[in-house]
C-alpha cells in the first residue's frame, strides 16, 4: 500500500539550532517527493520537490531535503532555524495525478 | 494573479443543511483537487478532476459531490451536512506535466 509516515508529530527547537524532519514512504515505483509548509490559518506552500537527478534538493527559505532510495526516506533539513519557520510541515509522495500526504510535523521555535 | 481562490473562508452549518464550497483558479490548470484536513490526520483527497467534464473519487468521497463544467471552477457540494464533515477544506490545482499542487487558503467548516 502507498503511504507516507512522518514519525514526529511535534518538534521543538531553539532559534538558530539545526533541524531535521523525517519522512518515510512506501510507494510502488520511484515517486515524486514533496515537502509543503503550512502556516497557521493558511494553505500549503511548496518548499521543495524531488523528481529525479541529484538526490539533494534545495528549496525555498533555506531548506533542503535528501532522497535516500535505500531507506525510502526524504528528510527535510535546515542548518539554522528562524522563529518564522514555526509552522506545520507535510511530506507528500505521488505521481502526475495524485499526492499522498503524511500526517504532518508541527514545528515550534523558541527564542 | 489570484491563484486558487476559495470561498467562503468560514461557515457554520446545521446538521442536514446543504452548501457548496467554491474553488476558482485563474492559472488555466487542468488538474484540480479537493482535500479535507483533520487534526493529526494530514490531508485526505475527496475528489479530483483532470479537466473540464471529468471528475473522479479520491480517498474519502462519501457525503460529497463535485462538478467541473469549466477549467476555472471546481465546486464541492455537501448535500446533507453531518458533524463528521466538520473540517478544513482545501482546494488545489496543478498544470499538466508540472506535478506541483497550488493550494487555496482553505474553508473552515463546522457542522453543529
């Protein structure tokens, strides 16, 4: 079955600390992979995507993610978190028609 | 460029009432989607459309209906509102061949 697992429901970090959000997937073929961010009361905004090629992809707001086929993972990273990064982050996998979303990780940032 | 526009932003319904959630996109995208978002559950696909006149069920279609008479509009209809339909609803669209979904700001619906 196709699925996306985000094992961390809630993460708290201090401003300036590094961040890694985990995402594991189960998918029949090589999927398209995405990270979206949702600020409170807002819709989802694309952070970055992986379709093929270089397994380390750069996104907006200083985020990056690494596709590891052997681990079926697509973890999101940021070297130094800003207070404005506090939001909910969703990993998604899919194809040309549909996406499957994970349950999300809520990031809290302390000053 | 307005992107994906959803109306209304908030709505309270009584059990058994009906309503239509509106979604319009001005990007000439072929693909459009309706999701519901419940706390701790992520986004679940309700219905989607690959073009005008074509719709298909997603993961949780029961209690909803859709139509796609134009490329721009993809309304979601609730015929007999139930408390289980209390949720935040998101509409999204994708251009052919791009695989990136663009989301509206959402409609928060409460059924009491």
